[in-house]
């Protein structure tokens, strides 16, 4: 019987590492991208949007503050995804 067919039976052979989860980032850049993305995404969620960003005045180029703020948050989120893609994460 080959050793690869029965790992762990032969004590002199090391066991292969168990497969790692793809939900947990493996690199430092992956952790930075994940924490940044989640923190920025929380800015677009209801507790922040209802209490902090829910303003009409001031306006920017005729648009209410709320829409401009959400546009900035979503643009930065897309920037984080592009950064992670370019890093090969």
C-alpha cells in the first residue's frame, strides 16, 4: 500500500497539513484589506447612515450631503477591492 493512500499509518512519515479556510486571510495584506473593507462597509450601514450621514445640507454640486458621502464611501470600497486584486489576494 503506498504511503499517500494511508496518511498517518506509517509513523515515520509526517502528516500533511490540514486544508486552511479561505474565509480567513492568510497574508498581512489580506488582513489589512479585510479590516479596511469591513470598517468602510460599516460606514454605509444604517446606524451610521441614519444618525451621522442623514443630512440634506450642505450640498455639493447640488447634491445632498447624504448622497455625496455614500458615493465617497462606496468609491473607497471599490478602491480597496481593486487594491486587493492588484496584490493578488
